[in-house]
């Protein structure tokens, strides 16, 4: 079987945005105009195709990233010319920050992104977060300013917020005609045409000449656009300075190159709900976002030596390699593993090597996904995004590749959970089902953790926020039929140290027969926030035999997991094992493990061990009348106000605040603002807990 679509006609894109910017509505329009669906599913009616989970339809938000494939040729709005079609693989990602892992893992495997903005709010708190994530993975993007039909919408203000908060490189290639209730159509500044969206669901894209009364405004915007685009290319600069006419094709070619190299970001506009502007956005995806061969070759490492770098180009002739970026439980086919193929090709029925786990995996069935519908395919080619069925040992971030040419691709690193709840099954039969169900959910979601408290036997679930854990418990009940009692949310505190210290641990036990002997000396020092734990083996001259070093490391890791202040895990520290001694007969792994654990606890106490708490970044949007009350309440919750701004007749407060003070905030905000205030919150960083509060936590008052 050979390729149907040449690789240069592939576009792997994501649709990313702040919650409620209209991302899923935009995706639904894309499916409709590309002919994948024959009716439009509306989010507000709970019928969106891309939001297929019950929880998504009820809450009107996206929780999991849905993948779909559609086809588009720019300018051919009635889809008459199949020969010119491009194949677009789209991932619609969640906007709510509790599901940040979904956005992160999607961006890791995408070649380009469409960032959707609310035309009333412009850049919001989580628009900045997803933008930074896209920066981290060097993803080229285009912007779509949506909802221009809403009261308070302003294209210029939204564009201004993109320039101020995200990038000075944004360039408007369209402008709207009218705003709010008068929004009627758009002007395409590249072709200098007025574009109307007529007929059933705006399917007929009609281009006309710009009316006289709008020409001067359009000319002004076009000059600004040409100035920015021409600045990226010497030939165009010369033409521009000489006052020569620059054709749409020339503008597109330079803008495409600059977008792929992330020197410019095209900005488009419309209203997905009112069926205006989406087809032109699809044109822009094909015109300006890269195909797999236009992004840098993927770099991996040799499984046997991580210092040896290996490059794989996007080419069917290269050895096959793919990254597993998502695991999903499908009620009909079982476990689905989503793969992005970076190089080579692969037929079903063969084996691939998982270089992360070291296991061989047989690929029995390959599916192309259309949201939660599926189509069987025989073969995977470079650039494809597919789902494979029934892999046993593959998790998110694992590499699958040709057995003869092993490679390990860079892993996806996910943020740590910040909030926990206790769950207990209601009946004996729920108990048996619960462990299996939670394990499946954990495989799907790398930011969800489950552990059993060894002392109390309770099951503790940890996640990114209250909504995240809500959804997990809801899925337990609906998908897996497990009824559980849920405790109050608790903050995931951490512990760390303030300064360097040294300590030794000696474990000697003589009790009839063979004794136990382990002796270690360690040095510990703090690392910067977010740098994690590092163990250094500095033993020289065999003072501790090599075979006991792993036991020392294990003892230290176990002590770190339990903490020394209040039983919370320790983070951001370096532990060096530099000396010790052993006994020819009595030394054992267990003795060294215990000695290391004792040494760590002693050293940590000397090093000023203290508690850290998660600090959240919060954005509160309220009517101006309530500003004083809301700021007063935030300050009483130990919040630090960073900025207050005006946005579309509302006041916006940006603050940093400890998570422990935010439980029940939604109710308080509603009562303070007569139900008119809203807020969004995301994890920012860990910070030292003030000593008075630390004492309360240690004594268990806040547990």
C-alpha cells in the first residue's frame, strides 16, 4: 500500500485556547465545512462531536484532547477539486488549566497550532499559559480572534492584548466589518477582497470588491501588514520601498516562511458560532502552517548511551519511529494508544520496540480517529497521527520504533499534582473494581496519581485541581460503575531544606547468628525550585562496595518520600554519598538502606527542613462596583495582588494566592459580586509556608 496524500500536503495542528474562547465550536465548524460531519454539533446544546464524553457535554467544556482527520483545499469552498486536497490532522485540546497535561502532550506532537481568542476578553490568563507551552515546543501558530459578534467585542483591543502580552510579531491579515451585533463579514488584506459567508450555515464563501467607504481603512491596515511581511524578505522590501505592487502569492510565500520560523504570527478574525471566518482560517492553516517536512528533524538518543544523539528526518524511507502521546480507554475496543509517526512507515501485524520500557509490542490494529468514531487502516506513514489497539507495556511519552534502528525520543515532562482527596469504596465489590479502574485512569492521565497510605490503608488521589479530581471520581462512577465516598480536598504540601549539612547513619545489630552492619556519610544541599532530586555517588577507594550503593540510594529515596517535618515528600535537593564503611560478614543491602534513611533524616533536620505550599496564579473578573470587597477578601486569604486592569467594562484582578486558602472561593465570589464574578486559577510555584501556619499543619489542624 502506498501513500494517498504526499507528506507536503499534511498538516498536524492543534486548536488551543483559554477556556470558553470558542475552541470546540470552532472545531465543530471545521468538521462541518470539511465534510466530516453533515450537521453542526453545538457545545451549548451538549451535542459537540469533539466533546464526546458525557462529562464534557454536561459541563460544556473539553476534558480530553480529541483527534480527528479532515481534508481541505484552500479556496475550494465547495470541495469540487479532490486532487488538490490537504490532509489535516486536528487535535482539539482542553482550555481548563486542570487538564494542562492534555495541552502539553498534544503540543509535543503537533507541527502547528491555531490559537483561539475571545474577541471580548482578548488574551486571558490561560491563553498566556498555552502560548508559553507552545513556545516551549517551538510550535508555529496562527491566531483566530473569535466571538466578534458578542457585546463588548473589539478586534483592535484583542489584537493589542496579543501584542502587549504574547508577541510583538502578530500581524493582522484580516479585519472585521462591523463589531458586536453589526459584525457582518471580513476583509482579506492579502487579496484585498470583502468576504461574505452566505447560504446554509455560511457554507458559501463569496468574495467581492471592497466598498468605497471601507477602502481607506482597509488600505491603512494593508500597509501595516505589508510593512511587517516585507521586512522578512529583501526582495519584497525593495519592491515595497519602490512602491511596486506585491502579489498575494508573494505575500503568502514570505509570510509562510516567517510563520514556520516563528518570526511572524498571522492574525485572523470571525465568529465560529455565527459561521463567519472558519473557512478562511482553514485556508490559513494550509497556507502558513508547516507540513512535517518543514519542521526540524526529530532528535533522539541511543538507548544504550544517552550522550549519543540520533536524528530522524520526516521521510518514509527512514527507519520507523513514533511517540505515544496519549492513552485512552475506549468502551468498544479497549485501550487505545495514540501515536505520532515521525519517520518511516509500518504495516499492521508486525512488531515494534518500545525503547523506553525495553519491551516488544505487536501492532495488531491501527485506527484513524474521527473524534470517537474510528476507521481501520493497514499502514502508518511519516506524519500520521493514529491510534493502535491493545498495547500492553506502552505509556504516555514512550518511543516505539523499528527494532533494527532503536532510538529514544525526548520524554514529555508533566507538572506535579497539587491537590489530593481521600476515597473509600462503598462496598466490598466496589473495592475490587476500584483499584483496577484507578489504574486505567492513571495510565490515561499522567498528572493523576493514586497511592495507598501505608499507615491508614486509605486511597489518596492527587491531581491538578478540584475540577480534575471531580471528573476522575465522576468517571469512576459512570464508566467503571464504582461507588465511592470522597473526603475533603487537601493541599499537596512538599518539604525541602534551606542550607547544606552533613550526617552519618550507622545501623548495627547483633542478635544471635549473623548481624547487620551498614554505615554511610552523606552531604545534602538545596537546589533551585523545580530542579528535583539528585543522588551523587562520590565513594572512592571502595569504602562502600559497589553492590550496596543502589541500596543506599533506595533508602534515601524512601526517606525523602516520607519527609521529616510533617510526612510530605521532599523536593529540590542534592544528596551526595561520600564515605562510609562495611563489614565483611555482617553488611547487607537492608542494613545500608536503613543506615541511609537514618542519615538523611538527621541531615535534613540540621539543614533547616521546612514546608512548602503550592501558590496559585488567579485571575478574577468582576464588575467595577465590587473591586474593593473582592481585593479585601483576597488579601485576607494571604493573596498578593499583582495587577488590576480594565477589560470590556469589567475589572480584572491578577494575584498569587496559596491553594490552601482557595477552597470554597467560587461560593464566596458569587456572594460578593451578586453572582457576576468569575475566576480562573492555575498552579504557579511552591513557596515556604509561614511558620505560624506551618505549626498548624504539623499539628494536624489543617489536614
